[in-house]
């Protein structure tokens, strides 16, 4: 009885603990740099939108956001386009070396990104892909494709094979069956996979920083290189941090139903 009364308080305290860094980040974004450094304020005494105005008026900042969104979208599209047929093949067919190939895909996901920095850098420099969004997107595919195949294979294997057989008996072509019947069944798994591919590519910094130069710097790299003569501009950095949270929150919002269903039914 006592534990049931304490549960809402414990949950509320935990939620407050999670929201405190986000609130403090927003509070810093609404204050001037001298106010942040000069005095401690829980609530901004003189809130200002100058930091956000700097983000939207300075091409270095908004181009960084555009570069990040470009290679993240490319990575997600490429990963899904490769992982969906690959996962279907692993879930429906048995061929020589299938388990070994599946394990090899997962070992790529286990390796740290720093292992592939030098090979990617030399390869992209020699073929002219360095400092392009496609270079970062393809590099991230080395990690997101195995993860996407592993997640989707679990969802596809949970669909009975009788669904495929019934579609063939009804005279449906494979394309109609796959896109109109099979994929809607596992839409929860698709939502989970899109979420993880987007999140990995959006927050990854090491490959994005090494494989880009002055033309396609992502927002995370711009944030790490922002130092003025007087030091770090904390307000602008906080405003950029607030804006970087928004794309992830939007992705979660749009796939929230599939995400909940996928976490409940899939292997994630």
C-alpha cells in the first residue's frame, strides 16, 4: 500500500531529473553570455531571442543544420533500402553461409567508428567523395545497415510463412504482396528501425568530423569549433543545442505509435 503511494512521487522525481538538463539548456539559450557567466539564475531575469537569431542569420550555423539533415536523411534512406530486402532474405530463405553472413554483419556494428577513420578518409579523398554529405551517409551505413537488418529480421521472422503462401494462392504478385501486405504488417519494426538509423547518424560525431571539411560541416562539428576571442559563446551554443534536440523529437513524434508497438513486439 505504501509502495503504491510512493510510486507516483518516484516517477515524478525521475521525470523531473530527466527534464532538468533540457530546462537548463533552454534557460541558457534565452540569456546573454555575460548573464550566464556573471550570475546564477534559475529563471532568466531578462530573456532574449538574440542567440536564436544568431543561429538563423549566420550561414555557418544554418548550413551546418542543413548538412546534418542531408546526410542523416541519405543514411536513413539507404539503410532502409538495403536492409529491408536483406532482412527478408534472411528471414524467409536458407542458403549456404547465411548464419555466418548474418554474424559478420553484426560484427561490423560491434567495431568502434575510429577503426574505419583512416580507410574511409583515404578512399573518399581518392575518389572525390571527401567533404560531401554522401561520404558521411555511406560511412554511417556501415553501422546502421547491420543494425537495421538485425531488427527487421526479427520482425519479419515473427510473421508466419503461411501469409506468403496464402498471397501466392490468391494470385498476388510478389511486389503487391511485399509492399501492400507484408510491410504494413511489420510497420512497427519499420518505425523502430528508422528511429535507430536516424538517431545514430544524427548524434555521431567522429566520422562526420573527419570526413567533412569547410563545405559540409555538420552542426555538431560547428558547435565544437565555435570559440570567439573572449571564449565560448555559451548562449549561442545552448541555442544550437536546443535546436539539435528538435529533429529527434519530431522523429519520435511521427513514429511514436510504430515505436511503441515495435518495442513491445520486436527483438529490440
